[in-house]
C-alpha cells in the first residue's frame, strides 16, 4: 500500500513539473481579420460578425509568426487595463492571439474600442499603432 501511495506521489510531482514548462515564443502567433479599405455600415458590428459568411469577400487575413513583432505586441497587450464601463464597440478587426496554450480573441474598432475575450479595455493608441503598422505594412 505504501509503495502504491509513493508511486502516485512521484508520478503527480513529475506530471506537475512537465506542465509548468515555460512557454516558447515559437508557439505564439497572431491571426488578423480586418476589413479591406474603410467600410461603413448603418449598424454596429460585433466580434462574431467579422468572420461571418456575410462579410467573407470584404475581410483580409494575415498570420504573424515573427517573434520580434509578437514580443512588441505582447508588451503593449499586457499594458491594457480593464474599462469600468462595459459597453459594446463597433468592431472592425479581430485578432486571435495564440499565446502558447492560451488563445485570446481581441476585437477592436478602427480607431477606438478594445475588447479581449468579451471584456472592454481602456483604449491605447500605442497598442492600436502596433497593430495597424503590421496590418497595413504591405499597403505602404
């Protein structure tokens, strides 16, 4: 009985150690979904709308795996603070942030409004600039 108990403890300790490995940058990537050009609609779009069938021809896609850019993005991302007033935003872009084992959905307006996993964040011009720099780099 003692040997079984000891085996379980050892196995549990090894299992916990494996799960606590540091995340590698190689596991991280960003997927950008955004409107081509400057689109206007007579209604607000929510985060789910961006990738709906209705807008399939109007959405651009870009996948980012550049580790230097992802580090810059992460620094700005981690500075974001939660907004006290939780209201809806008019979404114009969606970013899927694959951060190792965690995936976050970031929805943003074209100039203001940020939601991460449904939680409104305080607007950040520097965060928006980092995103727009990469999204529109091929159009410069």
